[in-house]
C-alpha cells in the first residue's frame, strides 16, 4: 500500500518544503580508522577491500550487512543509490506518512497495453532502508502454501516450515493492550509471533468507528474473522500489524533496525549512500567487485569483495545491474554491445506486482472521525497530534489515509464462478502476457508457475485479492496473485538512466475475471446493512449503473494502477531450464560468488505485502552465507 491518493495531492509541494528543511541530504563522513559502523565516502570505499560488497541497502541489503558483520573478521560495504533519511515526520510518524521525497525520480512505465496504453508513475525507494523507509508499514506474511509452492517450482528446501524460524528471528511483536484488543477485534496467535528480533511491530492503539461497520458488513458478506493472518491458511478479515516501534510509535525500518541498532559496535560495517552500482566486475566468471558512481553523476570507482558480491537493489534495479554487467538475454546484450558473460534469458522477465484498483465512495451519513479527518479538520488534527506527542496515542498511530482492518480472500470466498475461472485459466493455450518470441525456457517457467497458481486458486490456500475500506472516501482492491507478466530491460548502457518497465497488467484475461469477481464481492460487502447505513455510494467513474463485465472492464483499464510498489520476481529462483536466474541458494547461474538477495529472487507473488517476507528471507540467506563460509557462529573452533 502506498497511499496513491496522497501522491497526487502532495508530490510537488511537500517535496519542496522538505528540501528546504534539510538541505544536506548526503552525509559524507570519511573516517580513516573507523570504530563504528561508518558512512564512508567514495574514495575510502574504493581504497579498501571488503569481504562482501552489497549493492543496495534496502530490506535485504541491510539485514545481510547486519548479520554478516556480527563476525568481526568480516567487512561489508553497502552501496545505496539514495541518501540517509533525516528522521522527517513524513517518514517516522504513521499519521504524517508522506514519503515522496525519497521516491525514485522520473520512473514511469512504458505504455501499458492492458491499460489503454497509459504510462504510469511507478514507486520504488531511493533511500537507505529502501522500501522499509517509505512504505506504508503493513507487516504481514504470505500463506504457508505460497512458500511451499516456491519449493515446488524447483527449489528443494524452500518451504514455510523452513522459513518460519527466520520470520520469528527477524521480529519483535508488541502485544496491544488486552482490553483495547478485545473491543477492537484484534486477535493473534502468540506461537507464530517472534520476540527479541530487530524489527519492531505492533498495532495502532486507535481505530475509526466506521471500521466496526465494515467489519460487521464483511461478516454478513460471508468473510470470517481470522485468528492470525501470519500463522496459517485462514482467509477472511483481520487487523493488519504494522512495522512500528510500540515504545516510540515511530517507523521501524531497516535503516533503524539493521544499521542504527548495531552501528556503535561495528567498525566492519560501512555504508556508502547516494551512489549507484553500475556493474559487477568479473575475473573470468568470478564476481570480484563492483563499479559505482554518484547518483548525481560523476566519476566511476571500484570496490572489491574477497568472498561475494550480493545484489540487493530491488526488482527494477537488480536486473538492470545484471544486464549492464553482461548477464541477461543475449539479444538485448548484443543490441547494446555489452560483452556477454552469461546468456541468461530470464533476467528482467517475469515482472509482477499486485495491482491497485481504487473505488471511490461518497458516504452521506459517514461517522466522525474517519481517515479523512486529519486532512480536512484542523481542530481534530491538532488535538490528535497533541495526544500523539504527549501520550503516543490516537489517530497519528495509524498510517495516514489507511484504516486498521482488511479482508484477504481466496477465490472460493470471492465468487461462486470460481470453477469456470479456473477452467478458463487451464484451457488457455497462448500465454497472453508473453510476447510471441519469448525464450523457450522462460515460457516453460511461466507454464510451471501458472499451473501452481491455478492450483492455489482451486485449493483456496492463497489470498488472491484484498479489500480495504479506508473509512473515508474509498475502497482499494488489490490483485495479489496475477497471471500477467511484464519485464524490465535496460534502454541504454548509461547506468544513470532508468530501465524500461512494463507490467503488462491485466493482459491475461483471467486477471480481469478475478478482478471483476473481487469488485462484485466488494459491492456485496458495501451494500450490507452495516455499510448501507452510512449512505455509501460508488463515485464516478464507477457507479451502480455500471453492471456488465465489459463495462466494468473498460473502467478498470482506465483507472488501475499497475503497481502497489510490490514489484518482484525479475531474477527468479527457478531451475535454468525454467528460465530461472538464481539457484535455490540465490546464486546467479553461470558465474561464481554472485547472489541476488532482494525481492527479484521471488518466483511469484505471495498472498501478502512483501516486507515481512523480505526480512525473513534476508535472515535465512545471511544464515546460509555464514554457514557456507564458516563465519560468526559457524566458525571452526
Ligand atoms: C511507497 C511504497 C509503499 C509500500 N508499502 C508496503 C507496505 O505497506 N507493506 C509491505 O509489506 N510492503 C510495502 N512496500 C513494498 C516493500 O517495501 C518492498 O517490497 C521491499 O522494500 C523490497 O525489499 P528489497 O530488499 O527487495 O528492496 P528495497 O527495499 O526496495 O531496497 C532496494 C535498495 O536498493 C537501492 N538501489 C537501487 N538501485 C541501486 C543501485 N544501482 N546501486 C545501489 N543501490 C541501489 C535503493 O535505493 C534501495 O534502497 C512498499 C513499497 C513502496 C515503495
Ligand atoms: C584490492 O583488490 C584488488 C583486486 O584483487 C587489488 O588489485 C587491489 O590492489 C586491492 N586493494 C587494496 C587497497 O588492498
Ligand atoms: C495501444 O497501442 C497499440 C500499439 O501501438 C495499438 O495497437 C492499440 O490500438 C492501442 N490501444 C489503445 C486502446 O489505444
Ligand atoms: C521487544 O518489545 C518489547 C515491548 O515493546 C520491548 O520491551 C523489548 O525491549 C523489545 N525487544 C527487542 C529485542 O527489541
Ligand atoms: C467487533 O466484533 C463484534 C462482533 O462481531 C462487533 O459487534 C463489533 O462491532 C466489532 N467492533 C469492531 C471495532 O470491529
Ligand atoms: C472537527 O473536530 C473537532 C474536534 O474533534 C470536532 O469537535 C468537530 O465536530 C469536527 N468537525 C466536523 C465538521 O466534523
């Protein structure tokens, strides 16, 4: 979730005001003999040889850097394209959420053919901490079947059971006040919640009264309350936990929980902000280092890694680095006259996101307060801000423009026509979203994924979509397990140029049918008595008069946002014969000492937003790397 409605309103204005407040966005702090985790400058990074160099200091990158530097004999350099945040309210305070300052600049899709050829702004982070610094803090896991199916697509050893200990290790859950939890309908299962890990998470201590109307309407539409969305296969309605430190009621991002938390004791942990890795340097086919340059432009430097180079630049930038380094589809590399290190057709293919469909509502008898009240009632905003500042309570503990509960549905809960949708999906002869000249291995991998995802549609073990009423002006519908596939490709060999991004959203007709089913389910929910009593009515371009599948689909194509900032899967972990880019140990095929740690490695989307999974898989990978190189707790005595 990224609060798109705010983007439109506040981009411009806020950007300017924050820049005025904090003119020094780049912390350059060269220290010759560092005693602490150090922000280094470009020259000192280039003059040292590290054990590991990590490209990208987002969730995966900083989780790895923290865990690997637990071994004092290991040194790690993290290079991130963005600056360090300055602890701005818009980053730290949930109710002030407004992170646009750190959005990657000028990143638009190419024309989306399923969306009337619109070119759409697509949000990713350019800041230390990556998505965890600017995201909406929703902190939820996928369903066990999602991770088990990653195993089934050719990754022995991957499963929910294997990942669960790392979910627990990554996090520290703070329980809500018991009597508040009871009246608010917050429930959880202690046995699947971690304690003692670095990521702080909890629930807001406040809710808008309309949330109860929605909760009760959802139950009358057949959606049950689930005990714990993070623990099992149940689907229905629940409060979503968020990555907020309960003691301060501020964001717990990877910059804080995997860097600030340890920096005083880690002279071996270096960060170089505001620099972009442009390519991996190979000796033969062994990765030995990276080239990088200032994000603002400038001289290229080199940093060396004795053991491994780890890519953690996110789903749109890691494939770009691979392609610039000579690892990618042969035709693309030849077109740009890049010497081929490995012809790997899957690099940049298989792009997926969880599209966002905002359905506006008016509510003639809406309750006060609601998630719009902070923005449109200055008295209320001031009162709530004072409450937050003095007692860490109230509406500012909720992420701005969101409410506190959500529905996650499987296909059977969504529509009685689920069997027809599944048969249609299975009968499809052409892979609608892939081009006719798609590489045979990529096609085979897509077919394998499609079969597994349709199995999930049938078993009901996956959440195919979500519905979120913000209690003010709208419902957001998310499509969690799409069948359409897009791609990321470089447009030139200039490392500072954004790649071409195309999601090919809803080019697979089954995605349109599933979205239509979710839309109709939302209508059923919103017309149940508990919501009808608020006088809710769909706003244009939707409206009760739009009823047929084809009318709905044409409005969808006008308004869908192809991204929910959950981009993934562009360096997929699958066998090479299935168009995979990395092995089940996240090692890039065809070369040595190069891994992909970020969300690019996912084969396909899980039934959730990605953050919790990225922290857990970062922990799992750190453990595997320590084991392989006999570091830290795995050192030979
Ligand atoms: C606005 C927004 C809202 C979101 N809301 C939620 C939410 O509520 N809940 C949820 O679970 N998920 C949410 N997400 C998604 C989630 O944050 C991401 O999926 C997650 O951060 C991915 O982790 P990662 O480690 O793969 O990469 P990232 O965290 O994206 O980190 C990648 C890092 O690499 C850096 N980088 C990029 N290119 C280079 C380069 N060439 N050289 C060096 N560094 C580079 C970037 O600056 C960035 O810091 C949201 C994302 C955004 C952007
Ligand atoms: C770092 O390693 C590279 C490649 O092995 C070598 O050429 C260089 O001299 C080393 N630099 C330092 C400062 O040790
Ligand atoms: C989108 O662009 C394609 C290719 O240019 C074209 O064939 C198609 O008609 C366009 N669709 C719309 C709705 O404009
Ligand atoms: C976990 O959260 C509790 C309650 O907020 C806190 O007291 C404790 O210090 C936290 N533990 C860690 C390791 O952060
Ligand atoms: C909690 O659930 C009960 C029973 O379903 C319902 O009566 C009540 O309105 C709900 N309250 C909220 C805040 O969801
Ligand atoms: C605005 O907020 C104040 C303080 O909570 C409240 O008393 C007032 O009724 C609100 N006004 C409107 C129009 O909702």
